[in-house]
């Protein structure tokens, strides 16, 4: 699946300053925002890991937000909301589009005034003329932190140029105190990417970004990220979603695959992986079977079958299983990547495998035990010639 290049352009955003200033509207025309385009071959799978971070996107809205915020010289959140025209449609915003929002995070710095998060819709999404509009195309958002510094409001960026996000205050332990977690979603299907900020000098300071090169975060497809505060200790992060194994490829928008639950612990500088659990089903058995045989670990693979049924023997043994694989399914011992296609509508076989080779392709028809352990009871293989590739247009 490839990305369709899109061009994003913002119209003027009119923000009125408050506090008895001269009635001169702040009108700053936004020039063309940098293209987020990433052209990729339509047949190429896009991996979920290391999507471009929203931290590096140029932000043309922040100066406007900051100018209006600084004009508000009262800690009254209602005055700040009025100056920013929150809940009002910005000029040029499409009819029916979502409104901008201003949300309290609570008093994180202990000054008696809550920190606020402004979610601002960047208006007028324009699709490149040579491409058809994506049916699910929506506005891009900028997300900003607004803090009272004792005299006026100060604005700083959390993320910008993103399509969807959530945010919340979390505990980062005694050394940092309360911080802000922002989760954005990238790709199709979406994978979640968290980032963590602390407040320094009444502004957001990035502590950790899941998309940084040195991050050990592993995104899960169609996933979600939750944070669990633990009294005075730093919050834990739990990521759930569909695993993306390398030796068994699933269709990214399909229903096949198996789920995982990963637990991360905050070490003072970053969220580090602590434990990953996988949830058993037929596809998880197939993945483990393929990966253990890839390592020539016959004993572990043997534990994934119902021996008597799989080998059609009254006296199955590990040695008999080894000879069966070497003689009948030797391709499982090589460096092959198998495919797990979505079953055709109405097909009784939901867990087939495919191995494309240079001149042919193998189809595998697994059967499983019905005792909830999902053990392999059979793995029949059929073969057919590989259809010739069509010439490129």
C-alpha cells in the first residue's frame, strides 16, 4: 500500500487579541505548508515502525497562537478561550468540520492555574490536482500547550501536522513530576506513536519521542496506547494491537493475525520495553511453527502439533517429526517469508498459507485442534504454477 501525495495549504486564520487592545485583527497569511507527501510504490508494504515524527514538522500556526495568548493578561481561562475564538469556525474552515478545542490538563506546575491544551484545525486541505482526493481525507491538527507565566499566557507546540491525537497528564516519578503524554496515529491501518513532555519555564519540553532513532518502541498495527499511573511511581505504558511478524505476512487492512500486549516502564529518560505477551489463536500457532522451524528448533515446533494426528501415527516421536519436515516440508527450514492471505468470501478455509517461489507457489491447508490450544493437527500442501507477471504499464 502506498501513500498518496497530498498538498496541505492553510487559509488566513483570524485571531482577535483581547484585553482592551486596539481593534486591529491579527491577520497572518499562512504560506504553503511543507508537503507531507511520501510517494511510495502502490505494491510496497509500508512498515509501521519509525514513521516521520510530528516533532519535525514545520509549524506556521504557532506564532499566531502565541501572539494571541500573550495578549491575554488574566489567568481567566474563559478570556483565553474567547481570544482564541475556541468553538468558533475559523475563516475558510469547511462546513461541518470539527471545531477547535481548549482542554484543561489540571494544574501541573502548582501555580494555581491549570495548564491548557489547544487543538487547532489547520483549514483548507487541498489535494494535488493530478490525484483523486482520498475518501477519508480530513483536516490536519496542531496541538499546543498554553501556560500562565504569572503575567500572560505562553504558547508552545506539542505536535502539529497530524490527523489524530490524544493527550493526558501522567506521572513521571519524583525527578520529573507530572508530564504530558501525546499519542498520534500514523499509517493505514494506523499505528500509535506516543511522545512525552515536561513543563519547563511554562513551555512544553520534549523528553521522549517514540519515533526517535534511538527509541526502543515497537508500534502495533491497529493499536492503542494506555498509561497507568502508579501512586508516586512513574506511570506505566501499555501498548495493545496486532503484531507485525517478519516471517509471516498478513494483509495490513485484513482481519487475520494475532494480538500482542507490550508493557513499557519509564526509566527517567524514556519508556523501555519490559514485557510482551501474545494472544494465542490459529495464526499465532502458524507464526510460531514457521519461526521455530526457521531456526531448526524441531523440539519447539513439535510442541505446537498434535503429534498423532499431524503425523498420522499411533507412536509419534520427535525424530519422526524431524524426518517428516525434512522430507515433506523442507522449505520451512529455509529463509522464506510466508503469506497469510485473507480467505475469499464464503470459503470454509480461514487460515491458509501461501509461499510464492520463482516458478511455482505452494498452498498450505492447516487444521487445528478444537481444545483451545490451537495445535496443528495437519498441514496439507498443494502446488500450482506461478502465473506470469504482467508487464508494467
